[in-house]
C-alpha cells in the first residue's frame, strides 16, 4: 500500500438511539474528530474535535451515555455541518491527502450527509480502512473494534471512547503500528 507522508485520520460521532430511530429524526454527524499522522515518524498533530449542532434530530440520553456529548453542549458550542466542513477544508486540506478511519462507517456517513445537505464532499479519494488493514496485518480472520485492536497491541485507550477527538488519535496509533509492519 502506498501512502503519503501525512495521513488525515477521522472519526465521526452521530446521533444514535437505543433501538429504533424516533419518527421524524435521522442519524446525523455531531462530531468530526480529526488528527494528522506523520506516517514516517508516528507523530500525531492537529488533533481536534469539531462539534456539530444536529438540525434534524436531538441527542438522546443513550447517545450522551455513549459519547458524553449532550444536546446542551452542541447548542452552545456546535456549528452547522456546512461550517464544520469549511473548517475541515481550511485547517487540513483533506482532499490533498490519504485519509483513514476505523471501518467503513465514517466514509459512508460523511458521503451520505454531504449528499443530503448538498455539501461538496471534502476528502480525498484514497481511504484507508484501518479496521481491515489491522486484521490483514495481524493475519486475523475476525475483525475487532478499535478498543480490541488497542488491547491486542498493548496500547492504552487515550481519552474517552466514542469521542471523535480522542478516537481519531487512538486510530492513528493503530494505523502507525500497521504501517511499521509493512
């Protein structure tokens, strides 16, 4: 696999419920966690979480338990999805680099929400699915979640699991391990 020196790592958090989606609501992105990984040194920089105020749903208590993100936090500090994408483009120029996420969910969710809101998709076409890569490099038939991968590598979970800002950094550590093995 060919990679650039800098890889953008993204982890999304979205509105979620314990069970069915309530009538009139949809899953929508409430946090874009992002960082830059130097593929040669493993240095992680520009780690940030962009909080996004949902427009077609409300943060459930289940979602808050999972992510620690509350509706009140998003009402106070969140920006519109379009603004978050502009910030992402300005601060990271993500269309210029390979980008990575843990699994396919983030890629699919971002494309879906961009299409739904008629926002230009901001990321480059070269995507690394770290979940697949980790399984491939480890020679595992069964894929594991991010926490499981960290445990297998004896790496501590830094920050809060299911917070995009922290998960992006943890995913970057797993990705760097994979790159070192190749």
